[in-house]
C-alpha cells in the first residue's frame, strides 16, 4: 500500500511539470532545439527525455528529476551544477534551472553520455542551436575544397569512411553517399579555377549525400575512404587515366517520358525466385500495379503493362508490346536471390554505353559511309547512353532512400532484346535477404519502393 501511495504522489507533480511540448518548427523525432540561458546552451528536460526515450520521475520534496531509460538513470537537481549518471557524478558547467514549469539542463550533459556505456549517440550542434541523435555511423563534417592545376579535392571528415559510395557518375549530377549525419555546412562559394561548379546536400535516409555539378573538363574521379584519418576524399582530375570514368551523357535538357512500359518479370509456370511462401512473379506484378499509380499521378505518363495476370509472355512478345506502345522507357521489374543471406540490395542491368559517341569526350564523330542497320535484337544499343542514365538515376534514388546497396551492370538482359527504347532490368531487392524480404512483402514497403523508383524516373526525365 505504501508503494502505491508513493507512486501516486510522484505522478501528480510530474503531470504539472512535464507536459510534452509539440516540437517547434524545424524539430523532429531525432533532434531538438537548445536555448541560450546566461550565456550557455540549455535543453529542456522534456526534450532530452524524448531523445533518450526516457520516463520522468519527479520528487518535489528535494526538487529532483530522474530520467530513466532501460538500465540507465540520470538524476538532476534544481540549482545544482552536477548530475548523477548511473553511478557516476558529472560536472555540467552550469546549474540546472527551472523556467515555465520545467527543468532546463546544460547542453553539456549530452557529452557525458557515452555510447560505449549504452547511451544513444547524441551530438550538440552549437552552431545550429540543436541536439541530434546520430545514427550508428556517426556524423559527417563540412567539406574542405582544394584545387591544383590537375585536380580538385573535396575532403569530408567522417566517422564511418568505409560506408562512402558513389551512387551517380554523371558530370551534371555526380552523387556521393556517406554514412553518418551531416552536421557541417557547404561552402558559400567554390574556387573558380576548380572542376566543381556547384555542391549541394541532398536528402537521404540514414546518412548524408552530396551532389556535384562538374566542369566538362573533368576527365575522371576517385573515391578514397581513409579510415586512419577518418575522412572521405573525392578527387576529380582533368586527366582520364588513373581514375574511374564518368558515365556517358547526352545533351542536358528534359527527356520525353510520356509512355512507360512496365514489364513484371516471370509469370505462369515461371515463378522466378522463391523464398518461403514468397514468389517473385507475384511480387513483380504487385509492384508494377503500385508503381503504375505513382508514375501516372506524379509524371502524367501513360503506363503500359506487358502482363496483367499470372501469365508468362515470351521475351519477343514483351518487346513487341513495348515497341507498339512507342515506349519512351521500359522498366523490367525483378527481385534477386543469392545463396548467401548476407547479400542484399538492388541491381540494374542495362545495355552497354561503352561505345557512346566520341563527341562525349570532346571529339567529333567521323561520318560513316552508307547506311548501317542494327540487327533487330540489338536495337536497344542505340539507346544505351539513355539506358545507362536511367539506371544511374533509379539506383541513386534507391540508395538515397536507404534501399541499397546498389549495383549497376552494363550487360544486355534478355528482357531488353529487341526493345527500341531506353530501358533497364531492375532487380528491385533481394528476396533471400531477410530485411529486404520483410520490407517488400509489406504494403508500405512496396509503396516506398515504388516511390523511390518513381523519384529516379523523375530525375531521369528532368535531366538537369
């Protein structure tokens, strides 16, 4: 009886002290604002409890607030510059204060909560007056740009440099994704004599991503993950040797995307990849239906299906459907499977763009004598550059939406033979990976996949 009475007495003042605030504009579930009090940054105890997912216990007799989460406890006492964190006492640099019916805690407290002890990884971003919950991969700092006669280097300090990956290789929109939350800022201006014309932060799930617009003089790039120095270096060079080539590109400007053909892979007796009770043929058709709604609503495109039921049209009939519809692009939808459950993510296959016009490298293409006819099955090669661009755009969108890792293969898939339009075969996820399978077999996961693919098609269409 005595214990119940103590709990009841504790709960009444708690309700008065700790009504939860609606997050102000700019706040979210993983960040809160700090305020300047007496020259120091303070955070409301309610907000701190929300970041820590902690329960609050108030003892009015000693003016003490406890935040409890899992096995951990933080004890805060009004007007005291000390906090008890589990079994240790920490100096806060300033007293705990009260304002408007709630405790204000020095923001320095977050630096005392060590992730190694099981606390969430919090970061006090003093420049933007906020406290953030960092992902497991930590944070990414603002870029430093240096220019020499031959190279332009961009250096990011990063807690997880090994997670850096190039997700789009075009000069107009070269994209790099890094693990960690971006807590820095991009430069207001870039060196006029460098190879980078613009640099911006782009939205990404579970990390940070950056998009570069490059000068046409850029000949190659390198991505260096320096784990000893905790940094990622992106090097753009004028020379074509010694680095990776950029993706071939056609002239900038919006692309025509009025008719989109969706080819749900497999069907009928051909079930495709089968894992437990999940059949690839059913999932590709379900995705096609959700994707069609997104493409029609957001892009205003007319969507044509190569199959709408559990049938298995042969490859040449699928190509004929696309050609009769005068497709502007073709998406052949599939789901992957591997012997290893650790393999996951998405892969796009497209016709090889290796033999793009020599004008891409600044040379004039030599005129050919007579008329050259492509075999019917190889007609997709005339759209190889655009197909590669489509693959880059869709994979970039999937990667930024946290649905990677992604891979691109310049290898002609059977599904594109005879297709007179830019197209890709997209292995949208890996059914043998438990996390991928759980995501895409749920309605919301399938919708998010369709949204990410549509984002990629929209980026391909804009071709900025």
